[in-house]
C-alpha cells in the first residue's frame, strides 16, 4: 500500500458490536461481532468495493483475531472471509471455538 498506510486506523466499538477500519476519517471496512460465553462470533465483514484488493480486510481480520487472543477468548468465524483467513494463517487456528 502506498502513502495511505499512515492514514489507516482500526478500532473496536464494543457498544455497536463491530470493529471498524478507517482510512482517514472515512470508515471503509467493518467486522461485526457478538459474544457467546467465551466465544466471539464474527458473522460478517465488509470492505467498501472501491477499497477491495488492497489487503484492508485482511488487516481488519488480523486485528480482530489479535484482540480476541489478547482477551483469552475463542472465535467462531461465521463469516466465510474470516474462516478462509484462519485457514490461510494457521497461527490463528488455536483460537477456533471447535479446536
């Protein structure tokens, strides 16, 4: 990614139940989540189409999974993108609720 890299921020909005990826002031991606006991379910992620192909969704998912690990929780990747990300990055497989 070019000069936009320093403009990227990712945050967690606990009340809204989502992680948000922003480029400058604009929200360009999100990952919805909810807790079920010690498991965080991620049912949906999205990136605005015009920002696709730049690795932003992967950065967002990595942030989510790192946050879940930091809380000593498990993940249920109900979103196909998150499930595929974990398959491609086996270092996160230990977080799977069914592992």
